[in-house]
C-alpha cells in the first residue's frame, strides 16, 4: 500500500515547531497536523465538562469522541473548533497547556488519540508537529526533525507570542512553567519527549525562522524529491 510521505517536527514547547511546521506544510502544499492542539482540545473539553484529570474512563471516552477539525478554508479557516465554538485562543491559555501536559502523560489518552492522528496522513503529504510524531505516531516518516532551542529563548518566544495574542503573561513564570513541562514531557514513561534515532536535530536558538524553514525544505527535497507546490 502506497502511503503519503510524512515530515515530522518534534521538540520541546516553544522551540518554534508550530511556526516552522505550518510554513513547511504551506510551502509544500501538504496537510498539517498540530498534535499539541489535539491534546489542548481534549484538555479544554475536560475542563469544560469538569472531568477530573484522574477519571481515566471518562477521559478515554472523551478522547475517542472528540470532534477534531482544523478547517483550512471557509469562514473558520485556521481556527480551532470545539463543538461549534471557536477555541483558538482558549486552547493557548496556560491553564489549558498545563492540563494538556498532564493528560498527555496518560497512556490511555495517548492510545485513544493515536489512530486519530494517523488519519491525517494523506496525499500529497503531511507535516506533523508534536513530541512523538517521529518516534511513535509516524515511525516510518521520510524526514524527522527534532527542533530545539534554549529554555530561555523558548520562554521569550512564548511570552512574545502571548502578548501578541493579547494574553497577559509573566516571563519568569513562563520560564518556570516551561522547565516543569519539559521535565514532565521528557520523563514520562509513555512516549517521552526525545529525538527519534534517525531524527536530525536543529537548534534554532539565534536562527532566523526562514533559515530553519529552508533547512527543513532542503531535507524534504533530498529525501522525497519534491520542492513543493510553490
Ligand atoms: O505543543 P503544545 O504546547 O501545544 O502541546 C501541548 C501539550 O501536549 C504539551 O505538554 C505536550 C503534549 N503533547 C504531547 O505529549 N504529544 C504531542 N504529540 C503533542 C503535544
């Protein structure tokens, strides 16, 4: 069975994965999967329904039933929707990120979301952004990138991004939260954050966004022989 090519972009929070992966997908004309948004959507759904973070049966059911849609065109283009509501900003709030990190450490939640993530693979190709895209979800991906940056740089970027979205944030607090989240994401027993053995690590500290995008596109060209839609 022929399968569509996949580029995975994994790494810690705030390394610029979203920006890079989205831009690469756009340049190639490929599908895009923001797997973190799925964990955040589940986090928001569980907060809204007041489901406890240790009610595994309820979380499993919620994950399987979750309405996962990321419209790419139409009135809600680029918005994240939950039960018909636009939740693009709500899922980016720190409370939601915190809950997402807790839920992401639960094997039952990861198992419930696995096939749903794989369903995003389709022609002409997929760019998938997350923590375990290259290690667990798409182990046969053609190109695997592990994108990192120093924790200080990641906190500064997240701070800037939140301010631009009109969300108030405190830099020192963000730094602490990122450190705690890194710790949890890297040390959880299931799908810990680590580079796949065949991943290429790119440290984006001090690198311009375009330079990172071009590096990834060059890898895609090398491995998949495509320069994309543009
Ligand atoms: O990338 P992000 O900040 O939107 O991700 C939110 C949380 O979900 C974060 O704590 C890591 C987790 N996550 C994960 O465990 N696996 C993924 N593939 C994507 C995100």
